[in-house]
């Protein structure tokens, strides 16, 4: 590759929270950004068109991803994964299978580096479909011949907006006793951390959190304060949650997948080393003012 040419980076999951943050950060750092989106999602990325060199479409859950997607691409950054199950696909089909299809196609096309955005705790042996699928792909990536990197964020500020919405309605629902801790990070801070990682040696696994740790009780209290309402914090006991998980596992696999993910995150410590300077309270205040 001509060293004078900008590095061409394909962002898979470009319409997601992290993908949309990554595109301008990569562009501002002199990379050529190739945005990979599903055919039905092209309009969701039009606002970032000025930072995108090329827009390509593919269904990563289909095994035959066209080689043209990777033309000139040096690095793939994938944040592909299910956030809310809406289309009937499973974590195994998307978080594992979709990323595996992308990896194999990248290998065939001569891509050099593959950076995967996983989640804190993906290395743990837990019976949570989302974590298990991410762990399986991490293992496949580490066995590949590519220069790989794995980033495990603790959680996004944008995930906390669901609790702000609950606070506005008067009750914040928490799973467990509320004392488990998390280190959420602003998507732009995470994007900047990822771009920094592209400059270091491959075959590394990095866990990344925001600038502060919070218990879930502290997050609920913060959301109530930002919403400027008196709200109740309700804790759902783990014994009741185990019953709910057992029922949904039989009756609704998508509901079970989402619920088991949330229960695990809210009843286990998922902190990570601190990075970035953007604060959660300032982010939530901006969200509140935008309402």
C-alpha cells in the first residue's frame, strides 16, 4: 500500500451509536472512512455523508459478503451486535455469525487489521446469549491470521437515557440491589480511544470505561435529579428475576436474551479503566434540555 495514501478504514455497524461517533473522529484524523450499512439503513447515515469516503451495503448475516466491500480497506472496525431485538435475529446470528462472516470476507480480501468492539465481561463464562455470542467471536478473531484488537467498553452514556426516561415518569426500575458498579463512557470518548488504539501494536485486548464509576443506585438518583422530579427507585429482587428469566427462556427467546443481558449487567460489577473527560451528568442534562 502506498504510504502516502490515507489509511482506508471500514466501519461496520456504521448506523449504530458507536459507528456514528467513530466516523467523524476517523475522518478528522485523516482516515478514509468506508461505512458499511444494511441496505435498508442507508438514510440513517446521510447526516454524516461529509465524513464518509464511500458507502457500501451488505447483510452481514449472509455468508457471501461481496469482495467489493473491502476494496482498498486496511482496517475493519466492527461494532456489529444486537442492542434491541426487533427483527427476530438471534445473538448467535448477529454478534457471532454476522461478525464471523465479516471476518472471513475480510481475510479473503487481504484486510490487515480487524478491531472488534465487544463488552466488559465477554470473557466470563456466563449463560447470557449476548455475552456468549461475543465471547465466541472473540475466540474466532484471536485464532485468525489478521492483526486483531478487541475493545471491551463498560457501557455507553446513551444506554443511561432509558433510566432518565423512567425518571421523568416517576419510577426508575433497577434489577438487583442497585449496588453493582459500571463505568459508562460517552460514545465520542470511546471513538477517540479506539482511534488511539489503531496506532499501537495489534493482538491486544483493552477494557475501557468512562471517567467515573457509578452504582446503579447512583445512576438512578442522578437521573431523578436531572429530570427535576421526585421519583421512586424500585429494586426488583434477584429471586424474582430468576423466575422471570426461566419463564421467558421458554416462552420468548428474544425477550430472554435482552432480559438476561440486562440482569447480568445490573447485578454484576462491569467497571473498566477510566478514559475520557466527558461527564455523565452533563450528557444527561443535555438530553433533558433537548426534550
